[in-house]
């Protein structure tokens, strides 16, 4: 993957006081840089002249975030949520996956990086300090790819060592990227899991545009294991298509032939789901994609998803292929009900707290 290089940089007024702003700009010499008003990046008039939609991913916005960085994962309702915590320091992604929810979730097409990283680190330290006996899993990959911008932010070199000093938390860096260079030689002490969003080769090549190939992601995972990290894999979204069984079985086989199963923290499975608005947006922006033309039904949370028997069959088979290759690796479902867990796996966690504990032990 080619490191992200913007064509212009917009710096929020208050961000000039942050050391991170100057460090990022030093790594991006010669790019036109402008100061913008001190407003929330999600407002409709960020630079005082036009709304955000006129900015593309070629624009990098450096801004201060005034809210709480640490939030709960959005799993809710009938799903058995894993009690995952999210810490977001950037928004949007330089890749162009056809199904990505960010294209309709955010009203900002530009890449946004929060420069008050010290506030983020302080908030995480305080949260972990208040819960010394509670085990937390915290990820950075909800509103952006965890590592796609790391070549310019180098935030991993600040965050990974922080988690190394706390025994009550695991950091997960979730990515499709191969931008792992900053992770080398960090004193992570086994408290960071680097995980890859994977798919069948067919889906990687046709729907995950601008993302590294299946082989490139897998090579990055192997390298991180050699550096002492545990790794994870997320088959999310699992996508139903004519050759899905062959595609996903080959993917599972090749992953576990390459990596050490004993150093894999977890594998998650989650079937494709999206809002009706996103379905129409995919049709418009990615006319070659076949994803919007599958058979979907509305879920209780308002999102469209495959019929339950289809999801359960995919989960059952993929888990069985993982068991053949790596019997000891923990496999879990994302955004699914207890009933789907039971019918797919023949077992289920008792509740969200139980699932979180299983994942902490696996990590």
C-alpha cells in the first residue's frame, strides 16, 4: 500500500498549539497548508467558504477534538456485544471499500486527524486507572483504519507503549493496511494485538478497492508475529456470492498455513449489513459491485442483512474450516443474537461480560 499523501492540508487554528501538528507537517513537506476556523470538523461550513462535501480524501484536516475520545462499541439490542471500547483519533479512510459504512456515516469526505493526542493518552490512562481490576479491550479502528495513516501520524509509537504499562487492558489495532513499520522494536509487552480485516481473494480484489491484496495483508501479519505481537483476523463483512464456499475456505487455509495459530488472539465473523441509504450509495458509487443486489431483509436495528439461515450456514462452515486448521483459536460472532450463536456454533457465551472475558483470555 502506498503511504497516504494529501494534496492540501487544512489546520484548525487551535491545532497549531499541538506538537503533533508540527510533527505531521514536517513529514509532509511542500504540501499547500491553510489555517481554518476553530470549528467542529463535522460542521457544514468548516473553512467558512463551502461545505465539507467539496473536500475529497486528498484533503487532510488537522484538528483538536473537544469531546471524549473513549466510547463504547455500538453493538446493542439482541446482539451479544463483546464490551469493546473504541478510541478514535482519526476519521475516514484512504481506501475505497465499496461496502464501507463511513461513506454515509460521516458528512466529511476529507481525512481528519485529531492533533491533541496528549488528551487522548491522558483520558485512556485515567480510565484504566479507575478500573484496575477490570479487563478492557480497546480498539482504534472504528472511524478509520488503525494503521493506514500511521506513516504520517506515528501515533502507534505513543499508544502501544502506553498499553504496555497497564495489565488491565489490551489494545487492538485493526487494519487492512501493511503500514506496520512503526510497530517494529516497540516495547508492547504482549498488550497489543494487531488484527487484519480479511476476506476471500475475490472480495479483496473486486470490493476492497485501494486496499492491499490478501497476500500483502497476510505477509504483514506474519511480520508482526515475528516481532512478538499476537495477531487477529476479522472476516467482516462475510459476503454471500456464488463461489463463497471455495473463496473463504481457501482464505482460511492460507492464513493458518502462513501464521502461527498459537499466536492468533481471535477470529471474528460478521455477515454483511448496511442501511438502505448505504445500499443505494453503493449502487451509485460502485456500479460494478454486485453487493447491493443480494437478497436482504431488515434487521431489528434497521439495517439490511442476509436471511438468518444464510448467515448461520456461512458462520457454521467458516468456523469448521478454522477448526480444521487451528483448533485452539477463539472464534466469535459480531452483531449477532444469542439464537444465531447457538444455531451456528452449537454454543454461545452467557452474556456480553462472558464474551469479553473469553476475548481477554485469548488476547
